[in-house]
């Protein structure tokens, strides 16, 4: 079982990025995928989650700006991030779940997933 994040980079405030979470070793459409992040010097926080059926959840801090989606044919989940702010700067991680735990859409991510990736760095700066 493996999930691998990609798509991070440096972007100006107000810009956009699309992160990808590529799954291997399991059938993606049987599982939920969640995103969480860790900013420098801060605790982890939830970002978003999508169930196997396509129901989506978002933390208040990203609601209306981020969109999570999945393409089971490509074994990939996407996180489209628009209107990026400096406070979105963080390492973003995706994880495989059986269901969308509330931690994925809350300010505090006090949980350790069983399967998660190495992360991708997102830096929002002018």
C-alpha cells in the first residue's frame, strides 16, 4: 500500500496549485482519501477528505477555496487549491482511510494515519 503526493511548489498569494495523491497497491475506489498539512512551527491540521462514494469534507480554513476530487480510473485523488494565502504554506500529506474521520476537516489533526505519504511542500509567498 502506497500513496504518493506531488504537485507542490512556490506560488504567489492568490495563485493556484493542484496537488495529486497517487495510490498503488490497493483499489482506490474502496477507500476514502484525506489530506492534512503541517505548517512550520505549528501543529498538524486537517484540510479535506473524500469518501469512496465521492462525498467531500473541508476544514473551515479552506472551504470555498479548495476542491477535492477523485479519478478512480487513474488511481489518483486531487486537491485543487485556489486563492492561496500565505497561511496555506505547509507540507501537505494524503492518507488512505476506510472513512473520512472528522480530524480531516478540523483545525486539529491529532491522529496518525496507517498509510500516508512523504508529503509535498506548498509555499505561498510573493
